[in-house]
C-alpha cells in the first residue's frame, strides 16, 4: 500500500526528468513510482506513438516500459542517497514535436 508521498514531477515532451534523491536512511526502502503518460492524438496517417518510459536508479535502467503505453507502476527497493530519474524516448515523428507527449510521475514510500 502506498503511503508517505515523496515527490511529483510533470513531464513535458521527450527527455530525462529528475524525480528525486532518496533521503538518508539506515536501510533500503521500497517506493511506488506511478507514471501516467498522455500520448499525442495522431490523425491523417501520422503513425502510432512509440513513447517508451525508462526508470533509472543511479544511472542504471531498472524498468523499461512498452512502446506506446500510457502509464507504468514500479516498486523499486532503493538505498539511501540514490538518484532516481525517468526518461521518455521515441522514434515516432509525431512524438518528436515540442511537448507532444505529456505526463506526470508521483513517488510514494511503499509500506
């Protein structure tokens, strides 16, 4: 069950987004990272969106989503002082437009 809200990050466009750095604690803790992605509305044969969300813990990919997914939930166990980021990438032309892809990621302590 998620508890103890930690951070919320708005995502605008493709790129890398800093989520949070874990607080100094004596032990590893499990977090709930819940992301919602709004994909562009594609018309006129623009093709399908292929946005991929990837979660990084201290620079190491710990989760890679499915292309075109509109959200993700991950429960990583993370050590104290660890930097957590998410990237949104795509090879589809429609996704490359400025701020065509939007989203929000919420992070809570999982207890």
